[in-house]
C-alpha cells in the first residue's frame, strides 16, 4: 500500500497531539479509526478530519486504560477499518508526584493508564 490511503487506528484520538497528527493523515486521504473516552469530542474531531480529506473516519468510545477485553476491542477496531497499517498511541494521564508518593492507589492508577495499558495496546498492534 502506498504512503496514502492507509488504515490508521488512533488511540487517544481526542488528545491535542493525536488530533494534529490525524489532520496530517486526513490530508493524505487515509482511513481513520478514532478511539477515546468522550463521544462528543470524538464526533467533533471526526467531522474536522472528514472535512480535511480523510477517506473515512470511524469512532469508538473506550477507556483505553481499561484493558479488560482489549483483545476483542482491538480486533473489532481492525475489522471496522478493514485491516490495519498504522497505530498511534496518544493517550495518558498527568499525575501529581506528591499524590502518587502518598497514595499507592493513585500511583497504581497512573501506572496502569500510562504504562501497562499502553504496553497491552502496543502488543496487540
């Protein structure tokens, strides 16, 4: 497949980095599957990308830090895209160092969101 018309899965699609990167891919005529937690913001981003030339823009609401059934969700995203050429992982959470040191549950939540879940999604890709 040429550099254009790729099938791209964007995990954390409502982040500023993902949105800007997806605009570049939309201008190339790529097919995009946007995944994020906020369906209203996903719809806004999808409409913008469609207007910028994306061949197709699909969306899925999902908390990517939750890895339960990640394999099934990943397979569904790839099926909806009709295959997969590229994955962008662009989600995470900003934590507070002091809070993480004082509250092991907050530390675990941050590690799960920023490391463990990202590793799971990358391995699936």
